[in-house]
């Protein structure tokens, strides 16, 4: 699925795991997203065997393949149970969590949250989700 998505390569500023939501961390560098307020660049590559046989899609300083938003399917590791039909955002480890149960209406009123989706195939924590690679932003409001 990721193989048909548009892939670009950037340097990893820290270790990036496969199938994680990533952001720009500096000039031509990427890191895993760690909050719903991180601006989503795309999804890290999924074949860790291509990267020094580690569990990372890229170690710090190494090239990291990023599938950028293009409306095609990508695979993201779930950080919690996610159902098909909704959007996901990043947890503290770059895994996908349901954007509707994430605190989009909370004390961060006035900030912008970012999500990716919609989810085509849901799953439980640690499982692979199939998501359409479109990024949206939502302005947070008070509950």
C-alpha cells in the first residue's frame, strides 16, 4: 500500500520508527510527531529491513522515507483502538490515535490540531491501520 504513495527522503533528526506520523524538525530533517498540535508532514516508511536491519525506519542522521499527503493509502501503527471512517492524529510516539477521542476540545483552546485520514481499515493498539494520506487541520475550541 505505501509503495504506491508519493515518497520523499529527508534526514532523520532522531530515530524514526516505521509506519509513524512524522513532522519537519528542522531544515530538510524529520522526526516522529509527538502531539496533535504537530504539523503532519506524512508517514514514515514501513520496511525497517532496508535501514541497517534495525527496528527504525531511520536512525538519527540517516535518510528517512516519508510518504507525503497525496490521497493514496498508507499504513500507520495504531497507538490505541481506531475505527474505520474517522481521522487519526499522533500520540506521543508518532502512532495513530482516534482524533475524535483525542482532546481536540480542551484547555488548548485556540491552537490548531492536525489529523490524517480518513481511516479505511481500523485496528487495535499496535496493529496496522490503512489510512488515506490526507492531512487536515482543526482549530481547537472550548468544550
